[in-house]
C-alpha cells in the first residue's frame, strides 16, 4: 500500500512540475510578444529592419489604417526608410491571449512625426508559434483620436 502512495505522490509531483513549466513557458511567450510589439512600434524611427525580419512571418499580411493590405517585404522597405518620418513611438496597454500555438495581441501605439503631427493607433496582431518561434502572421491597425481629444 505504501508503494502505491509513493507512486501516486510521484505522479502528482510530476504533474505539478508540468503545470508550473507550462505556466512559465506561457509567461515567457507573453513577455516575448509584449517586448516584440514594443520593438516593432519603435522599429521605423530606428530603421531597425532586423527586428521586423524576426517578428513578421514570411507569409505575413497586414491591413493599414487606410484599408490597404501590405506584406512583410513592404513593411521592411518602409521601416528601412522610416517612411512615416517617426521621431517617437510607444506601445501602450498590450494585452496578450495565448491559445496553444496561437496568440492574439491587442494594444495601442502613440506616435509623433518629425513635422510635429501626433497620433495613436489601436491594433490587433495574430501570432503563431511555428518550429518553436513566435511570429506575427496578420495585423490590423486603426488610427484613432488621442485620449482626451
């Protein structure tokens, strides 16, 4: 009887370790996604194409605030030239929900351009984990008024 109790305890402990590891890996994924979202927000003003290359999947498709679709290559070209002429960009209130190998990140981004124009986007990004690597496969950005305006 004592042997069954020890075996049962071992199974229970093993299950607890798997649950804790699962929570840690989920938290690590959430942290990675939140950090990557901030890095993407800052990428244009830094002309940081390596971050965009890492974050966006090769089959990525985005929808810009004007209703036009864009692909990874177009985003890389835009970032390399800082086409928006951004001098400031900051992600705000990023929320991440993970569903196995998929995640949905939603948040907002405040920005300012060299000419003094300021604005805000709200966005939704769809992340997929492939071969152990999280990347964005779809994004939708909407330009909205800044809070209080």
